[in-house]
C-alpha cells in the first residue's frame, strides 16, 4: 500500500501557488498555525475548529500490552494522547459516493 504524507513543504507550496504569498511567509504561517494549535491543545485540553473538527487530550491509564510477534507481555505506561474528532461536514465529504 502506498502511503503519502501531507508535509509542511507541500502545504507551503500549496499556499504559495493558490494564495500567492512568498514561500518564506507561507512557511512562517504554517509554523505559527501549528505552534498556536499545539499551545491551545495543551492549555485548554480541547480545541474545536469550526467546520473541521475537535482535538481533545485523553489520559490513557497504565496497562499490560503484548508484542504480537513474540507474545511477550510488557507494561505500557500512563500517557496523554490527542484524539481528533472530525466535524459532521468532514464526515459527510468522506462518505459521499
């Protein structure tokens, strides 16, 4: 299966071509957006972007996991994860035929 990632460079080039901002300004814009988003998620524990979706911090408890290859059990430590819930608009676009 071929996996393609949307990189910061691809985003920068898209803004450069579609909007006409310089590549330096486009890179700065993207970096500032992701930095602001990260800070807000950490500060507020939940960030909603209208017509796109919601980012939430979830607390995962410590648990026992198993390596699927070796079947050896290992402790998975408690941690925080970010969960993304797409908006109904995104869900509709995904499920259109």
